[in-house]
């Protein structure tokens, strides 16, 4: 849609050019969301410079990708496919003329990688970089955190701890190994795994944004039962070994405390077995690992072999 | 939905209590959006402390109301009814424990006043107060800015300039007259007027967030025609007179430069007459005033009586 005159709108025009054909519908008071099968689901995520990332750790494209991926991960955790997202950027006064377009380029790439598009957004000045993302998806059967039953088994996608390993190196001012940096800077929302898990009958699903240690507690609380997890079964990411040794903790404990992996934790009926997991891995390209089970009770019991372990989650207001 | 343990989640629990029964669905990775007739439309708006408001001008509830109302106004400008919104708050470290809940209370009141609900959101630390709102609505026939035709007439809802009059007093450190303060602090999104204008056959519709001077240019550009507006016909708000005199400009010019009134500018076929406007005013309780017309050409021509007038709009990046 054609915009009126003005320097602000020149900026918006430059920014929309990065979005290609996606942008043709943008510029009106609202964007129209395409119809589709299933329920519409929505989630919002705010990424703030100095809280969720530091400017010197990430390129502008990575700031956009990372914020969008974190929000898209919530769609994966609902068993939804991605329709699109709204992106609101707060841009510091000292940023270069095309910095907002660079951030939006990363947002666009992240949502495009899972088959969605940028539906619209807003632009403002602010002291810090701010990337506010609201994602829209569709789910034939939205899978909440609340449906797990005693006897269900707990599975986790991918590997855990690489993002935390990358963060640990960045906090020391070092360059992380490539796999750790990639996990931190360009996490992959597990949309395909979420859809496959929903189809396979997942009774509860959430994404590990704050780490298994903290997020498992939400699944337990919402489903009103207890989770029993064996940390030795955790699929620990390669870059964890060096960092865990440096920190003097077992690799599985380091991985369980690692936020921002954006892997999925799923409760599945016990009829779902290793052959089903192998088939899903072939379909999605993402591993699926059995790590524990649901029992009557409450809270999360973590064991490392025979030892009971207590882990804090990540708390923004601690 | 039951949340897990942790201080962050204690805060979220306190905040959700302010939302009453709305909040029962909140706490999962996504919120499910209710089905309904018509197209789903969406818009996002970012309000940043120091850019869109100053903390000392507004109560926390008003900060929330104002940010939500600004975003809801985009639904009015699409001829849509409100379904609900997602609210992402950035909260300064020095804010009181229940400050975020106070802001969310204002958001809740604003969306409730137009029949919608809070669907979900996010919470983060930040240097400034940030209120990121994404609104969802439904429109049987979404009215864009792009459909005006030569011969259509231009109508505006309510009165203009009161919010700017309030802002002018606040910038001097004075207390604005009550009507001016109310217009600035608690603007009313014109959802009912937008629905009525869409039903009456509006060919183009937008909200005056940046002032008639700037926003009229967007309608002209999107519809590929020229707008001719007679400023002497503008419905000037009462509080404008004192401020315009102080500024040494005609009241209509002061009002046309006033952003954040969130009134609607509509193009309607010439068959829509004064009797139709009077009937709509009785239905919605909001005045409708004829201020000009659409002609072949481009841009916006403003006249004050016989004199041509050039006005800048508000530009965030000027």
C-alpha cells in the first residue's frame, strides 16, 4: 500500500523493501490475517537489549532472528503451524539509518524459514533496542501444558545446553565455538516437531525457553501431576562438555539449567515407543529422546543416576 | 492455567488477578483466539516512556489505557470490532512490585470498554516503561485507506485538538483543563463509529493518530487521489481556543496539527448526507462532520477560508 510523505515513512518504505512481496499488504491501519483450518493461536515475546542480549554479541539480523525465533517457538509448543507475526521495533537514536531494516531482515528470515510472513508492525525511538514480536499460528488441536496424565512419558527434542554454552563464552568476552554461537544467535523454532508431536497424540507440550529445570515445573503445575526426570538420559549438546568441565558440574546438570535452547518437552502416552520416535526423527530431522515420566503427585523430581538434584530455573525478576 | 513456582511467576499471578475471568485462559505458550464472523485483522503499537509519554504526566493505569486505546483505534480505522489484545510490558527495575499490574489494569479497562479482552502478553525488565500492544479484531468488510474515489466526501468523527491542548499545558508543567487532560490521558477508540461508517459504505477510513495534517496524506497516497479540506469546517474541541490563542494560530490550524485525538477520517459516497450523519450520531453518541472532498489528483490541499495552508504532520524520525 502506498504511504504518504515524510522522513518517518521514507524509513518505513526502506524497511518494507526488505520484506519483498510480504510487504505488499502492509501500510494500512490493520493487516488482514488469512483464513485457514483449525484454531487461531497467538503469543507475544519482548526482547530487550541489555536484558535478553547485548548489542556486541549479535549482528542486527541476529537480534531480529533471535527475537522472532523465541516467539515462534511458542507456536511450536502449541502444536501450531506459523501464519505470521507482527514486529514492533524500538530503535536507539544513534542507530544507523538502515539498522531497523537489518533487524527486520532477521525477523523476516526467521518467520520465512517456518513458512510464515511478516504481517505488520510498529517503529519507535527508544533508549535500548527493543524487539516486540506477536506470533499468530493455526492448530488443528492446540496442545496446552495442562493435559499430561500419570503414566505418560516425557520426551525432549534436539539437544540441550548449546545456547547456554555459547552465552557462557560470550559473558567471558570470548568467541564461542561455532555450534554454540549458532544455538545462541540463531535458535530454530521446532514447528515441524510440534506439529508431529501433536499428531502423535502429545498430551502436553511446552518449549524450554527458561531451561528444563524451570520449565518442567510449569508442565507439572498446569497438568497437576509430578514429573520424574533422569538427567543421565538428557541429550546433551556437544559444546556443553568444555563449559560444564570449566563450571565444575556434570554436563547434564549444565544442560538442564540452560535456557534459550527452544527445544520442546512433550508428554506422550506410553504407547508411543522408540520406533515412533525414530520415524518422527526421520520426518522432521530432529532427534527425540525419552527423559522421564509423569506420575501422580506434584513438582519435578530430577535424578542424576541415583542422586536427587534441585535446579533453579531462570527468573527475570529474581 | 496454573503456573509453576518462582518469583517471576508470582508477579505474573498477581498481574493476572487484575484481569479477572479474562485471565483463566492465560498461562499457556499461546492463547487461543475465539472464532467469529468476517476477516481477522491485526495491528501493533509500541508506547515508549520519554517518547510517547512522560511518567509524571500519567498514572500507571493511564499509561496502560492510553497505549491500548492507541492500538484499538487502528481496529476502529479498519471498520472492525475488537476481539482482544496481547500486551507486552517492559518494566523499569525501580518500579513498585505491583506497578506492572497497575499498567495492565489500564490496558484491561481500555479493551473491556470496547468489548474485547486481554488474550495474553509478556513481561520483561527494561530501562524505560514500554507498553507493546497487538490488537486483534474482526471485520465483515475491512475498510482500508485505499478505496476512496473522486467525488467521495470527507467526514471526521468527534472533535479535534483537545489532546494537543492537553499536551501543550503538560509541556509547560501546568495542569491541563479536565477535558484536555482526559483527551490526552484516556482517548476513546472509535470502534462504534468505525463499524457504523463501514456499514454506511465508507470507501476509505483511517484514524488521526498523527494529526489531520499528516494522516490525510496517507489516505490521499493510498487511494491515489487528492483531498481538499476546508479547515473552517473542522470540529474544533473546546480546550483548543485558549491554547491556539497562546500559540498565535487559528484554532482550526492548531486542531489540524494535533495528533493523538484518535478520531476517524472517512471517505463516504456523496449519497451519504447530513440526515445520515445525524442518524449515525444518535446511534454512536459521536458527532460526524463534513470537512472536505476527494478529487482526481494527488496530495492534500488545505484551505482556511480562501487561503491555502501547508501543515507538517508529526514525524517520529524528523
